[in-house]
């Protein structure tokens, strides 16, 4: 499953070039029976299967030991689960500061709770919906972590300009041709005036966030300059709306 991460794009390149190390531990390799059993029926009855504590316990211990040999004494242990703290960019930044991470991707209906008594862990969810396993969420988290490593993106600074890098959504982007089926490019981007371009982008980022994710603005204080840019955006949006009303429906 993880080939999507390790063999493609930004994450694949970063892993191949050694910007980060990634190692996989299959709980089936830590089973003690001939069938390589990793799950069993839940005590108390009910549908689905529960992952056994023992193979995961041994796999986690092996992962921790391997990290310790590399000098990582205190990795953060993360279990991917819909019960966890919701992932956002600030959690990505926080996890990115860890000296090492061990991610646990569960399957089946759940994991024997005693595993978490033996290995206290943080739980992380990628959103309020249920997937059939933690592998995709682990890849989501890894991709978000890897792309912010210095040198992972082709262009230095790209990660700083992403959506959420500054708690705002990203501005719109344009490339050639200058005219596409009668649609032009905002003139502010065509002037060659770097400060003007930066101001336009900031205004669009603020405006989009205000339009689409006002909750993100509620959580932060805007500088005086940002307030002015957002006011200008609102005024332009209002004028555009009035303009299109006056010209009537087409
Ligand atoms: N495992 C299953 N669903 C998940 C989710 N939404 N986030 C993290 N891990 C999960």
C-alpha cells in the first residue's frame, strides 16, 4: 500500500534521497502461531474482529529498539484512529519537531485496549469519517510531514506559501497562456512589481479564507495591513456583486 508514498512524487524523492528514513513493520511477522494470526473475535460479542495486543506489542517494541539504535531515545508514538485528535497543519508542524515517530496503522474493528496500556500513545484522526484501516491516514500524515522537510520541494519556500502555512487558504494561481478561451489573468500579476504581486496574493488569501473558512480567521488576530487588505477584498467583492446585478442575468 505504501508504494503510493514511497515511489511517487515529492515523498518518493525525499525518501530515495535519504531526507527521511521510513521503515515498515508487519505485525504478521511478530505472530507466534503457524497461521500468523493478528486478530480475534471481540470479548462480549459483536461484529468484526479485534487486533491482538501481542503482535502489535512486539512490532512496536522492535520499532522502538531500531530507533534507539539510531539514537532516537524518545520517539512519539501515534496511533491513527477516528477517535484521535484531528490532524491539522499545526499538529503536522508539532509532530515534525519530534526526533522520531512510530505510526501504528490499525485494521479491523479495533485494537485490544491493553496494547495502549503497555505503549501509551497519541491518537490522530485525519477527519470525521471512517476508513477501513490506518494505512491511508498514516500516508496522509507522512506526506504532510515529508513535504515540509527542507529540500523536499523543488522550490525553496514552496511549503511556506501553501494553504495553512500561515493559517490561511492559498491564493489563486495562473500560468500561460495569458488568454484562455477569452479568460484573462488578474492584471496585478502581470506588472512585474513584486511588492504589488505579494500584496494581491495576500489579499486573495485573506479573502478566500474569509469566504470559505471564516472559522480560520476567528482563531487568529489580523495585523493592521491584513485588516486593510481584507477590507479592500470585501469592498471589491461587494462592488462586483452590485455590478453583476446591474448588468442583470445573462
Ligand atoms: N482509521 C480509520 N479511519 C480513520 C480516520 N478517519 N483517521 C485516522 N485513522 C483512521
